[in-house]
C-alpha cells in the first residue's frame, strides 16, 4: 500500500450509513481530491476498482474541469487546489517511516514553527543520505550523549556537497531544531557558534532600504491602469505587513475617513508638530501683529485606517494609509469588492478560512506571483537585485522595508512608536529595518555644536 493511502478507509460506498446517488459520490471524490491521489487510491477510498474509479468518476470530473492531473505524477487533484509538487514531497515524507521515529515525534510535538514540516523533510533527507550519500543516520541513534559528534558529522557532510565554509541559515536551523526539539536540549549561543549551527541570520544588508517620493510617484504612473496592483502597491507600502498577510485582510477591516491636518506656516515653511502649533498659537495670542509672518491653517485629505492581524506574532497592529491617491483607490476597490460579495480584500475565495498553520500554504503561489510582478516594477523604478540583499530579489519584503523606513523618517526615528505598528520589540526593528540613512545622520550631525 502506498504511504499516501495509509489509514484511509477502504470502503465508503455509503455516506453516514445511507445508500447515496452518483452525484453525492462525485462530491465525495471531489472532497477526497483536495489533496492529490491516484485512481487506485480513489478506488480504495470509495470501495471500487481502479479502472471504475477512473472511468466512472475521475474522467467525468476531468471533463468538467473540476479536477486536474498533477504534472509528472499519476495523481489528480481539484482544479482550485494550491497543492504543489513541494506539498506532495512534504506529504510523502511526513507519512514515511522516518517520521515515526521517537526523535521526530518529539520534534513534532515540541515545535509550533509554521515551517516545521519543511525542516522535518530536510532533516529526513539528510538522514536518508539524499543530501550526501556518504552520510546517513537513524534519528534515534542520536542521543543526549553523542549529539555533538553526530551534528558535527552531519554538518561536514552537507558542507562537502555545498562546497561552502559555513552552513546556510536554513540548514543550521534544521540541525539546531533536531537537537533542541528532538532531544529537549538547550544549545547555548557559544556552543552553537562552536559547532557551526548558531542561529545568527548574518549581517543585515538592507536595513536602510527605502523608497524615494519620486519613485512612488513613478510607480503610480506605471500602475495607473492596473487597479489591482496599484492598490496592492499602496497597501503594501503603507501597511508593511508580511507578504502573505495581505491575503487574510477582509474588506470590512478598512475604514475610510477625512483626516484633518493642522499646521503652522513660518517663513514659507510648514510644521505639523503639535508643540510647534501650540507655540505659534501662544505667540499670536500675545503678539497679534506676528500674523503676517506666522499663519496657522489646516486641510483635509482622504485617509484609511485598519487593524491587521499578523499570524506570525499572533497580534494585531494598527495601520494608517495617508497617501490620498492610494486611499481613494483603495476605497473604490473595497466598494467594488463588497458589491461583488467578496469577503477578502485581495483573496477571491470567500470560503477560505485562514489559520496560523495553513495561511502560508494556501497563498504561496500568489505570493510568488506578486514577487515576480513587483520585481519588474522595482527595476523600472531604478532598484537593483543587490539592493534587496545578497541572496534573492525579495521584492515582497522590500515593501516592509519601505514602509518602516518611511514612518521612521517621518517620526525622527521614533523606534518605540513605529514598533507598535509592526513588531513585538524595538531590537528587531532597529537591526533589520531601521538603520538610519547616511543623509539623516549627516543632517543630525550638522546640528551639533561643541
């Protein structure tokens, strides 16, 4: 029996003990094919032969375009499924014998990381000699007494294949987690460094990545006839949420309003800080004749506010969209989505229920498509791949940097305030997103007199 059919019922001709018609059985097969299966597995599931499963059910569903064949396999799945070849690999390994070892069971029970399955697969491949044929390991042969030597051997086996002097961050995490969660051992920072499995991500290279106002204006022109991506661009910039989070935002989450902005104008320059306005009001009260040089005024513009739930931190963050062009476009887009009875702002399937465990997997391909699209836009705006780090052109994460830098500059790098809109701690914001721009440092330095 295939590992994909373990624990699957062998006879389900009836539903809830009742004889049902072919339509109900077709619905039953559709439900089963939410994850990929072969005709043999479909037949076993409803208690008929492989041939009848194909001719009487699979072919009918294929002709109706309700299911499709998973390329390169003998498996079929529903047309709307986001299940990929990578998901299939994860499923195969998750149901394989190696995942039934005690170490892997403890690892699964002790971790809540959303990408744990990916790390389980990588560790399984290392153990099975799929990474380096010279090294294989039964997980339960690694113990609290010998784990350091085992991990060292595993590390060296990987490095022999990659031809690098240090493990990638991902592989370091795989080996660390096998020990931390599989053996319940805490690894000190010093020991992690000594063994080459430390948790350091490396020196941040894009912590001062920002976008200029002129580039935003150019992006608006590029996307002016593309309503969806115009709205995505503005939403991503101003909310700086994680790439997959935009798809769990609902149309009902956004509130649009007329924001009143008060200012004081002195010598042709406007100031918006409350202290400056209060000071100006005091001066004008005492010296009315100063009104020819000091003016207090206000204006209104369309704005948007919302609260976004981030699955990674399991917390809500308040967001504000003050660019009127984006706010107006989003307001029209939301009205259109509501008229179409759409539940989510950028996700079309109302029936989707996002959870911490499933949301990344459901929207993965859409996020990949976003990254491809906005890479081209950023190149047109004058950015280069190197601006986003030394590994990959992570356009999606560029938005997170843009928005955070924008707010930090506008608030004179008030890390405490800006972190309330994005992070649980100030440290992460400072290290990975909030490095002060050289121009800002020079400006502040020029104001210092000894």
